[in-house]
């Protein structure tokens, strides 16, 4: 285990204890809040300050886009979903695992739709709600803190379900898709981007997948499609994004290392190291041939 992981894990064990939420501590491995991507949340306010936005000030959504899109290809990926799902001002969208609300705000801002953004971790959810309010989008994005496997969702209420890099954390994916299917109106759409497996994870890779990536449902693309179909989704279209995401992960790591001095000067070494650990592990898992990426588009 790397020194960076110990540090990130220690920081967020304290955070999980503070939150006192049993769901934060999983049956095996580190709590989700220890995942390096979810520590050092003060980096968002610091990133805004670097653009001249003071704490509590109004924010233009565009000022957040470099900070709040925690998936591959930033807002471009979210725009693709909006186009594939035909979202507009009348659309009601459910996002599973909304992080600090980046995709939800982008969808609301660019299409005028309404998004119910479900997020497990209270500190991320609270930060997301605050950012949404400061962007003037509170009427268009409802932040709901809870576990997507259990949180109350109205039946037949949504035109679309979307998710980026979140379902990987959720152990019972088939049940999740059954819930999503129930929450959608007849004919509603589903757009998911997520990690997948092309080969079994062995040794250190398996440990890092569990503890650094917090992978709980990483499977083959075929098994992913099976779970969607078992929940009643049809016209399932699966695209293997690995040839695009693997080089993206390497470019992201190289850019991160290149910007070390500037980032650490603003955010501190701890924040820099946490992200570098995450980016390094992800790049190595792609190199090993186990990790992949997938897009799934379907209809109920
Ligand atoms: C990699 S982040 C992506 C956030 C957002 N989708 C984005 O692309 O910016 C995945 C998010 O899923 C959330 N998550 C994990 N398990 C969840 C669950 N059972 N219910 C709701 N959210 C969950 C995590 O807390 C995390 O914020």
C-alpha cells in the first residue's frame, strides 16, 4: 500500500466518523470517503478563489466546469447524454451518484431540464447544493442525500436516468436498475458511463480497485448489459470506451504531474498527493488490461 493511500484514508476516516453514517463504511475495505477523489473538498472553494470568486459569492456555472465534473471528458460527456436522451426544458432527470453536482448543473443550465441529483456522501451533497444555489439553479436541481439503493424515489416520475462513474461503487447493481426502471415513465431513457472489467483483477490491482477506486460492481460489459435487461431495459446499446479512456487516464496523470508545483502551492501537498495516487492507480489498472470503460444507452 502506498504512503499516499494511508494518508488519504486517515483523513477521511475522521470525516466518515464525523458524519456518523453507517453507509459510509462498507462491508469490506476502506470507507468510500477515503477514496482520494472525495477528500480535500476545500479544493473547490480554492479553485473558485483563483478565479476571483469569494466564498458565498454567486458563481457562473462555467466557472465550476473545470472543478465539478468528476468523470471522463468533462461537460462534453454530459452534452452527449443530453443529446442522446433528447433532454429539454420539460424533461425530468434522475442522476445516480451526483458528486458535487457538476453533471446535474450542466444539464439544467444547458437544456433547462429539472434534475434530481442523488448523492450518498453528505459533505459532497451539501457542497453540491450550495454550489447549485450560488449558480442560481436551485429551481432546476434538487439535491437528495441518500443511498440510491434505498432512497425514496417516486414511481414513473422521470423521463431519464443518468449516471457517470458512480454505479461502480454500488454493490447491488441489478437492484439499482430495477429501482431506476420503476422511477422512469414508460419509454424513458437511460444513459450510463462507468468502469468495467476486461479481465479479472489480481493481487495489488484487486486491492487498489477495492480501496483506492472503491470498486464494488466492476464487471464485464456483458454482465452490465444483462443487469439492465433483467431490470426490463430494452434497446441496450453498449460501447466499449476503453480505447479512449485508457490514453485519457495517462494524459490526465501526466498533466497532473506537470502541474504539481502550481497546484500544491494553492491546495497543499496533501490535496495534490491524493489526486496523484488516484490517477496513478487508474492508469496502472488500464495498463494491466483489467480495467475498461463503457457507455450504456437504453430505454424502458
Ligand atoms: C466519481 S463520482 C462522480 C460524480 C458525478 N457523477 C460526476 O461525474 O461528477 C461518484 C459519486 O457516486 C456517489 N455514490 C457512490 N455510491 C452511491 C450510492 N449508493 N448512492 C448514491 N450515490 C453514490 C459517490 O459518493 C460519488 O460522489
